[in-house]
């Protein structure tokens, strides 16, 4: 039996209303497997956070500083509905990424947060090492762990200061890795250490590296640490994870422990990982960080060299992008800016 025209109109309206309600429910209630990335908070590493210094240096004289050396972050919005995701994407401020890129399905959110916190802790340690080495302050290479099933088990211990490997003096992780890898698996290698103030040499028969069977493997994790018992450096960055704050933290330590000002009183922001040798590495979300920096008031942004092309594709008005490859380059660039000279640009 066919419906009368009036009945058909009522049925059409009813179906349309039901579809609309269903779409409204899905669009507002069902979470999508995506996250939105956008500009995050910035923190002045020369200032305070929650009434505590972001970079706290004690036990030695420090130099007064002004201006800003802001680390930058990316905000992450999770648990979005379809309409929220579409709205954030259409705003032009946020980018949408698959959720499993930030939250792998085999890890819980707590595990992801713990990993990010570990990366931040490692970044802080590398920032300290890089700054102290730049300033020619005392550092030492110590073992933070010795693998139970590695070649060095029973011979080397956590806390040992490593002085030389196979007769080659070592003061950084890279130097120690090169010295070990230059030896063949199966070779007995003398390792000179300082253990509790006493120097000694132990012999370790190397194994083969899992990723290179022709290179020697010791099975230890070394780290460059502060060797001045009077100097204490700690960090307070709040609820920020990941490794990308390293360069800005290192610059803050240098500014506080050396005469003059790196900022010249200006508002400088930036990002980049740092290793103990001072190499600056690339990070993710660079355009969100430049936007956050400009919104906070920065006029100059220090960009890791390998992020330059992406950063230059969307530069906020009034923000100058300065290219840096290492800590020395960052300091030189800030000196150039302070003296009115051209700095390397992206």
C-alpha cells in the first residue's frame, strides 16, 4: 500500500530527523582515533615556574640575567569527538594526527607519560653535561649501568669513572663508544677506571655488538656528569615531557654561569634536543612551537638545522628563525644578534 503525499512528507521528515539525531550523537559522543596537536605552553628557562627557578644553580657564583630563553612545547588534545576534531582541523591552528603515533596501542597512557618523563630527565642530564663542557667546567664519565649478561659484568660497576679504554683517554660517551667499537670481538681490552678514589685497570674481553658483529661490545651505559662537588644544578619544568627542551636548558645554564647575557635582554625562544657533545637535534611539531613562541612575545626562535625547511614553511609574522646545529652555534648566533650582526637564518 502506498503512502499518501502528506504521509510521505511526514515519513521523510521523520527519517531525516532520525538521521540528523544519529549524526549529532555520533559527532558529539563517539571518540575518534586521532589527536590534535597545537601550540603549547612556553617556559622561560631564566625565570621561575610555580615560584621555583626553572634552572636552579647553587654552590657557586652565578651571573645576573634578563630577557627570556623560552623552551616551547606542543599541546596534545586527546579524546575528541568527530565534531571537535573537525573544528580544530578547520581552525588552521591545529593539525590532526593518528592517535597511535603518540599513544602506541601496546602502551598504556601511564607508560607513555613515564617514557616522556624519562626522556625529559635524560634531556636535563645532557643539558647539564653539554653546558659544563662548553664552559670547561669539571666533568667526568661514569657508568650508570652494567648489563648483567654483558662482557663487563663482574669487572666494571655502576659509579666507576672511566678514564681510558684500550689506552685511549675518554671523557664522553661518544669517545668511549668509538674506543670500544674500534676493537674486535673476543679481544681483551684494558679499561682504566677510578673506583672510589682509587685508580685501577681491569681487563674485559669484548663481545660482538648486536647490530655490528665486527665491532666490540662492552655492555655498559656511560654518562657525562658534573665533577664539581660544590656545584648543584636542578630543573623545574613542570608537567613537560620529551627530549626537546635540552638546548634551551643548556643555554640557560651557560647564561647563568658565564659573564654577560646571551639574550641581550631580548625575548628568545627555541627548541631542540642536545647531547653531551653539544649537538642539537631535530624535534616534532616545529610550526606549532614557533606559533606558541610568537604568541608569548618572542622575536627570535632558535631552530634545529634539520627542522629549518619545515619551520620556514609557516613563519609567524614578526618572528626571526635562526638556524643552529650545535650549542656553540647557538651561543654565537645569540652573540651576533646582540651585536647587531646577521645570524644564520632558516
